[in-house]
C-alpha cells in the first residue's frame, strides 16, 4: 500500500486523538485544536530482504502531503541488532538484509527529537500458504469485468488474521503501430525509422486497498474465495495480458484491529457519518512519556505470495473491442503549417501518421498519446514477465 494513502488514513485517526477508545461523541473535522502525533509504520517479515520503517507526523487537514520525520535512530532488536538508515525523508531501510525467524521476539526502537519509542516485543506470526488465486468474469455492482479471488491453505498453529497487498502489471499496446517518425534535423522536418519501441508497453500499479481476512469465527482456519480486486471490462489493464502478484501477511490480532480501523476510516461515507470510534492505540509507546498518543503498529509477519496471469482472449470473444487508454475519436489526424509542426515535433507532442507525396511533401500527425505507449507505461519488459 502506498505511503501517501496510509498517511491520509492515519491523519483521520489523528483527528480522533482527543477522544477516548470508548468515545462516540461526534467530532467535527476541523483544524482548530489539532493535536500533533508521531506516525510509525513498519512490518518485518520472514522474507530475506532489506526491511523498511516509515516515520512521519500528522498534519492538519488544511495542508497537503505527508510530513516525514527525519533524523531518527531506528533499530530492530531480535536475535541480533538490525540498524535502519534513512534513505529518503522519513523512510528508513535496514542496512543489512535479514529474515524474521520463529521463536524470536522482535522489538522496534526509535530515538528522535530527544524522545525514545519502543514497540511491544513481537513474535513471528505463522502463515498458511496461498492455495489458489483465480480470475473469473462476473457482474459486480452493475458492472461487467474480471474479479480476482483467493483461497489459502492453513496448517496447525497458523494465524487466524491476514492482511493482503497486491501488485498489478499489465501489457498493452498503443492505438496505432507506426514504423516511422518525424524529427527536426538541420532546421528541416525529416522522416526517419522509429527510434524506440512505442507500440508495446508495460505498466505496474500498487494496491491502494486495505484487504483483511479473519478466520477466527469460522469452523476451519482457512480463507475461501476472498475478494481481492475487480477490473472493469473497460479498463486498459485487460487489453492484452494481465498479471497480479498477491502477498498474504499473517498478522497478530492487534494488527488486525489496527488495520480494521484504518479500513473503516478509508470510506468517505464513514468519515462524514460522524461515528468515529475514537483514538486507537497501537503497540508502540514513548518510554519517557507513556501518555503520548502514537499512531502506528509494528508487526512481524510470515508472508506467502502467488502470481496469476491471464490474457484478454481468456475472457472475451475474438473480435471484441479491446479497451484503450485513448478513445479512437481522440486520435484524428492533424495537419499543421511547417513552423507549427516543427514546434510540435520538438515539444514531443505529436507522432507521424502519413506523408503526402508532392514536390514539397506534407505530413499528417496524431497526438503522441495515440502512438507512444510510454506516455502510460514503460517499454521495458519486466524481468519476471512471462508471455
């Protein structure tokens, strides 16, 4: 989940700081009387990698953007001490790669602005494996498209609580394939072979949703057909080949409660219903000032991942119009006087469409976005990609 989205939801929690856990009093969303709070976000997993901790401060609703907290000393103590270094404002990455291990408690320790913070010691939460990731064409809330669902396989001792993130990558084509282009060379317009790949591209989008599952009240500790995401039939993600990587985090009961509140606050209808549940304390405290209200949760999770691929033809009949980033009616050919055309070419605003022969050739062009797929993605094929 992207940090700016987390910060937005955490701000909504900050609005509630003055309230107690059991308070149900209506709280107007105003900046007057705004109380600052530190925001700490971090999860370490059993993946061998460099892990990340994010620090920021809440900000009034009248401002925009996050408020990263720099200059902190960040460490995780487990079977060893792992030091985190600030790679960009408010983002701290472990100096060394490591993986959380069973049977060891891990504790986050932070020193910043003369204050010391620490989490509760957290063990690794064991996870079952993702058993099945499926795509099916369905009607959802009056729209037709493809739904992604997940089922997991659990073992004795596995967690009852899960959080999910996903990354979508899709292959797509521009509206038109053109093998030639126009450049300005020596003050003249010249037709040349195309200088880069502009027809086939790839794009990657990170999930923006909080997706949780709780098997605690079920007869068996397993997740069945959990809804992950829905892709509308008009979405360009479906136009060629699509892939989704889903990560399943086994989380503690406390982390589940924490993310459940963030999920509740993410809906606009909930924010303006004035039924906020009050400030929810995580598992991090100020050693010097236990009464300080801190937003955030430090968790240690086992992770299971699975990737799924499918093609447009898997769900749509041959001849079905493929969704595009740009509607065809917005790709009509254009003709310009030479000085204007030169400027358009140099501004990277148009692409060659056709050359009209004559003693002095004239050129027709289309907007760049109709030919150059790199407007919407990259022409670099991802290393993991399978066709």
